[in-house]
C-alpha cells in the first residue's frame, strides 16, 4: 500500500482592495485608468527592490528604492508643492526649500532610513552627468528630495545596500506605468499594522471647471493621486471601511499563538519592537489641478484623514510626512544659474500661472483623503509574506479571511 503527499495548495494571488472587496465604498469619485499616481499626466515612477541572502555575519537584505519624477524635465521646470508634517520622527530632505519657495525641482526618492545619503548623492550624480558644463563643472541649484521609513525589522539596514547607482538607474528608467505595489521599491521591507506593508497607490478623477465665459462654463477633469510607503501601526488599530478587522485578526492570531510557541515568540518580538518604536508613513500626493503652494499644503494635510481611517494616529516616534505637488504649472528654475542667465535677479518679473478658487476645492480635499486611504489598503493587499533578517517572518494580510470578515459589514 502506497501513499502520496500532496504539495500544499499555492497561496491565492494577491489582489488590490477593489478586486478583493468590490462593494467597499471608497469615496464618490472614480479612480483613473490605472488607479495609480501615474494617472497624473507627466508623473513617472520606477521601483527597484534589493534582496540579498544572509552570508556570514551579514543578515538578509530586503530593501529598495522608489523614484518619482514630478515631470521629465524636473531640472528646468519646477512644480508648485506643499508639505505637512503630521509627526516629525523621520526625514524628508529638501523640505526647507520647498517650504521657503513652494517649488519642487528634484526627483522624489523613497527608501530606508540609512539610505538617505546614498539617495541624495545619486540625485546629484545624475544631475552632474546630465547638466554639467563642457568642463564638467556645475553652476546650478537643486536640493534633492529624499524620504525614508525604517525597514530594520526585515532588512539588515546596517549593510547600506542602497547605492547611488540605484538612484541614477531609477531616474533613467522611470515610466508612466502603474506603480508596482506591496514588497516593492522603498517599501520592500516595510511592516504595516503588524502585517507586511510597503508601497501602494491610488487615484481619483474630479470634475471641475476650466474657465468661465459669456456662453457659460467649460468642464475639465482633474486627477488627484497618492503613493504611500506604509510602515506604521498596531494590529488592533487596522480598520477597513470602518470595520475593526485588525482587532479581530489580532485576537485570532493570539489564540493560535497560545498553541504555537514559535509563533507566539515571533508575535511578541514584533509587538515589543512596535511598542518601543512605531513605524512611519510617507505620502506623496500628485495632481494636475492648478494649485499654488499654500493650497498644496492644505491638500497634503488631508492625507491625515485618509491615514486615520485605516488606523494611523501618528505616535511619538513615528515619521508621518506628506508632500503634495501640482504639475499644472511649469515654473522656470535655473534661470540665473546652469549657464543660463535668462533673467535678472534684481528686476522683479512676473510669470503667468493659473490657480483654482479656494472656495471650489473641497472635492480635491476629499480625493486626497480617499486616495491615501486606498493606497494604504493596496500596499497591505498586494504585499506578500517575507522572511527577513535573523529569520524573522512577517505574514501577508490574509485576504481570504479579510474577505470573509467583511461580508457582514458590506
């Protein structure tokens, strides 16, 4: 008599929140064609993940880089931008200049906490290669924009695995394709609400007005989109559509852990780590609506509303930093540097820009909150279980269980 052992059933494919829960209400505005930050015309993205096995004393490496180009010609034509710091235990380089001028004229790089220096250098290496003069000299001004969250629970962050060449390659290869989500780019090694987190994105289309005339008004659609690097939160705080999914899942995990000493020890280790130092989230909001820097600061603040719906509260050691930019206006920069003396800095000179009426932008506020919320869901839903440094394992959010639990709430 013989017997055969069946291979374990393959894990179900990861899907975005809309595929998992098609009846979940995610706001009144429809997503763009890709439901991604690249739905905003001109915005380009690249993600690169870095995985290296444990060797000798070095641990496993699970990290990466997300590159966002606000426009292809970021060097010569800035975007208006605005910032909001929900909690400041984190880094976004170049933020002082954005707050001073309202101008973004750098790639936005998202990576791990120890890779900020390499990312900063990589932006400059690209700029020097592309924009130095015939002698290889530079005479221009650009402050690189680099944001970070800490991936040290799954990544041996002490290895400094991100190098400047990763950033140069990211700028070169950025495209308008949909953002790869989950364990990708700067989000590769991140943890969200004790489940595997990472990179997520979403977009919304809002109908507005292009202009008024004697004949009436001309409608125009604007896109608002978010990209998140989600690495924050306790398990009991996770909510989906207002339902306490995190608390229910936590109770189930703890019950199972009582009979599994290894699982219980792993959960307690993560819990101790998160209680000591919660993680962080970076939110990048992009739009083609014509907004000035103060309006974009207000847009950035609305990411807080989307984050809170999912369960983020901005704990003391958390870095929750939000940046919003608009591609609607091209603001010339490098006009008195980079061998381009096209304006006299001592003669005040106007430029023509269009801005929306503050009294008409409620829909953009709501879209900013909605896209942030959905982008976090997508990061959780698309992320896969990962084994990292010292054999630590962070499970993917169990989509089948989430779907079953949500049936009574939808």
